[in-house]
């Protein structure tokens, strides 16, 4: 077996980890990384091509592929939903339709915990939990809408093997600067994002979420791509589940009770005043998405997180 794999969004935080995992797999012969701009990056087996999923022809890039891994997604500009939706929703639709038109046998899609409807924090839910999203988060709305588009693609093309990975928050130390600029903006120095220098963590009871390292997510995508029996959705997250006490301990901070409405109001005000680029829907999502059960990924994909969620966080 010598697979040809095409990866959209190949130069992002997750994309580079996926390329690393694929290039190390002897079952993978060649990898084509699609990006809006060709990078200077170099990986074994990997060649790059320029393509914007929101507007460029895609079918020719997918012809002859055994698997397409669709990662391309925009989080910013958070103030311009028309732009993000063009890539996230319509771009995803174009990718899926091009996959079918090119006769690609398998599609692996980057969904997210953000696709899930509000759910419990005191128990873990499996992949059957509804994927209606969190209404006040554009990221979550887009993820939920793409799930519905993919439902329709599966109905029209039952021969297509479709895998949906739903990871928690994804981090990687090597991408720290990019993540800081994405979520904290240029006003928070990197030096302050170190354990011991963050004094407090808001003690919000509903601030319970999951994280996973980008390299472990890359391995999950590799397994989904090369495992011919893998189909359907898989939750991907590391232990432990993060809450204010766990986060404070990891950061050497202390928890301080703060009403959720106050934190939300501060997030909304700082976004409105352009003090940071992250719209407050991200907080809403963190407070409402369920805790995920990752048993299916462990048992059917053979996936294991090699880094804890706290190690990933700090």
C-alpha cells in the first residue's frame, strides 16, 4: 500500500503536525499540502500547491488521491464573519464536492468539540451527542453547519469513507506566538504567558473543557487516513479534563470567584474596544460544550494521547 494523501490547510498549527505524522508512515507514498500561499517548509514525501478553498479550482488537486484530509479553516478575522464563513462553510462545501467529483475514496474532516450542542460538564458524552453548535459562537455555528453539509454528502455518495475528528482545544509549544496573536492579540507579551506569571484564574464552575497536543492530533489524522475501517466521528482529547482548579495548579496561580456575566462582559468590552481579537462567543463555547468520551478513538482507531492536557496547556 502506497497512499497518496492531500491535506488542505496544510501549513497551520494542526496541518504541520499532520504532515509530520503522514511523512513518517511507510504506508503513505506521497502527500500534497494545499495552502493559500506556498510555504518554505520541507517535509519528507510532501509537496505543496497553492489553492484557496473558498475560490480556487480544487478537483484537479484531488485527482488520483486515496484520501483527502480537510483542515482549512479561518478563526480570524473574528470581526468579519462573511470572510470566515466563505472559507469555513462554503470552502468546506467546495472541498467535499470536489472530493466526490474527483472520485476520492476517503475524506477525513476536521470537526471540533465546538460542533456539539450544549452538554454536561459532570459526565462525558459520546459521538452521538447532537451537533447543533453554540449559537453565540460563530466558530461553533460554522462547525455545526459543516456537519450538516457533510451529512448530505454522505447521503449522496455512500461509497465515500468519511471520518470526522472532533478534538478539544489544540495547542503546540512551537506555535505559541501564532496562538497568542490569534487569541490574545498583540497586547499580551509572550513573557507573560508562562507558569508563575499568571496570578489568577477565574473560578467559573462551568469552565470545564478538554485540550490535546497538536502532535497527538496529527497522529489521530494519520490513523484516520490509513485505517480503511475507520468511519464516522471520533472524539479526540487528552486527560485530565481541565477546570479552574486544574488550570490554576498547572500555572502556579490561584482561583478567584468571578461571576460568569462579569467575565463575559469584560471579554465583550475588550473585543469591542479592539483590545484583543477574540470575540466573546469563544467563552460561551468553552462554558457550554460537553465533556467528550474518547473511548471510541482509543478502541477503534488505536489512538492514545502521549501528552497530558496540563502539559499541553503550559
